[in-house]
C-alpha cells in the first residue's frame, strides 16, 4: 500500500458502525440554526451585534466567600473564585502553561491553509480551539502523504447530545473532510456507569445507542467512520492493548493524573487504559486491511492518531503520550487539539453538562424549547423569570451590569452575555 493510499485517500475504509442507527442527516445543523436565530434576536435587542467579545469573563456569585483555584479534570470542572466570591472565567492560558501544551498561533494556521488549501475553521480563527500537542507533526504526515487517523468520543450520560457536544463533533467532521482520513468514535458507556453511581450499565448502553444517532447526523463519511460502544467492541486486539498498557501503568501514576485515592473503585482505576489505547491504530485491525492480521503488527502500530477534544480530557492522553513508546509495538504519541468549554446557560465559569439539564440546550429540544425570551438587556438580578427552555431553565445570564441604571447608561456587556457569546461562536457570516 502506498503512503497516499494508506493516508485515507484511496485506502480501505472502516465500517460505519456495528449497530444499525437511523437519524435525519443535518439535524444538528437545523438545531444550530434555531439557536442562532434566537440568539441573533437577543444580541440585536441590546445593540451588541457589532461588538467583539472575549469568550470567557468573570461573573458574580454572592454565595461564594473565599478564593479558590480552578479545577479541571475529565470528571470535574469548576472555575476559580476571587476573594470576593466572584466566579472567574476559565484561564485557558494558565491551563496551557500548567499542562505544557502549545497555543495555536497564526503561523500554524497559515501552514494548515497552505498545505490543505482550506481556510482554517472559524472556531480555529476565533480561538475556540486554542491549544494543541503535536498538531504540527500531523501536518508533517499530511504533507508527506503518510497515513494517520482521527479519534474522538462521547461519554453517554443522557439520551441526547447538547450544544456543547456538537461543537467538537462538527469540528471533527470538518477535519475529516479536509484530511480525508479514517475516524473512530468511542462511546464510553462503561466509563459513565463506573463514574456515575446513579447510572447502570444498561442505562449507559441505551444512552450510547441514542447518542450515536445525534453523532451520525453530524454528517461523517460513513465509509470512513467507525462508531463503537466499549461494552460491545473492547475485545481482541483492543483488549490486548488495554491489558498491555495497564501492565505498564502504576497506581501512583493514575492517582497523580486523575486524583484517585484509596476509596476509588478498581473499575475507575482501570478505565484510563481503555480510553488511552483507543488512540492506537492496532486497536482497529479491520480499518487497515481487507484481511485483518491475526496478531498486532509493528507496521500498523506506527500509524499516528489525531484527537480533537475539550481541554478537560487532556490528562488521559498525557498518560498515553508518556507511555506509548513502551508498548511491545511502540505507537507514536497521539496528537491533540483542544477546545475551550461552551459556556453554560448560567454564565461564564461553568460548562454545558448533560448531567445538569439546566445548563444546556439539547439536540432533542423542540423549536419552542430553544426559543429565547428577550432576556438580553435585563440585568442579572432581574432575570429570574426569564425562560430559556421549558425544562425549568430560568437563569440565562444576560446583560452584565450591576444595576438597571448602569445598564441603561453603558449598555449590555457582550463579554458576559451568554446569548452573545453563543452567537459569536455559531455565526458563520463574520470577517473572522
């Protein structure tokens, strides 16, 4: 097989899924259009449509009284608080510095455009995807016509994706179109049952089947996309990788990376090895050949992986990047590209979460549920009765001034207005 064939341009392509799913193609795009129209109204209502926002900024929280540090890990995300108890914006530069990632700069984007012939996605240009590990090396592979694949995933904790989930999936779909490479999408139904005591494995498996419909509707290439449930697929070569990788990692390493302690159940301690080896090409022998090899091979192990993800998932892949070379057939360090969080409805300092329906807009919401009342322009203290969704959401953060008088004098603050922040991310027809 030539390097160009192996890179995805003419290579053997994976099955779309082991299950048969149905969904309306383009459904997420229609949901985003509904959200966009509602948000456009609220931004125009406050006269902020031409402003340039910062994506995340401080907001008030009178219930907090002491300063705290921001906490970001795969299962728990909390913004910092200042000494007055104000919730602060996530400091993404500090995260990048602490975790030693590289910020995406103009030089990298210019090289991307020069090599691919595609203008960088607006989410790259606007800084929503802001950080990376070795994305430049993936561009090296692309330039040389050498093979690589992409991997992303979803932890099914509810029966529908929310708006925050669709951003990395939509971005991954765009990358797949640009690079023309295989993509694997992991449904971590095992993880969610292990980490959420209120969910059974039956629950998360069913949620995964429902979530797959939303994912398919994003428009991935069915000939080059493999969607799998951990509870279905982790066997054979992938299970060999799981156990071999687990054999390399000590409890002290995962305790340091994920904050585990003596009370952590052994399922949680084991799970990182499952998610880590999803970045190994040898976990998917059927992708690379019409006649999959009986054993894992050194040639397949050399194929690198690109993983688009939210920044909170980085600890998993720091672990695999530190240890991939120790496998019997060493794999390259996976390349990562990180996104910021989509702000929760309540404002900066939180992210949309499927576990908190009051924080999110779901892909199964009806147009009436997505409809936004004219909340922008109303100070924070006066929006308790504003309804954003039927499911008891009444805390859409908007306005951003301390008093009505101040708001009338200064106008709305786009830096803290959630509707305007969403509009800035979703709107396509802007100069940037």
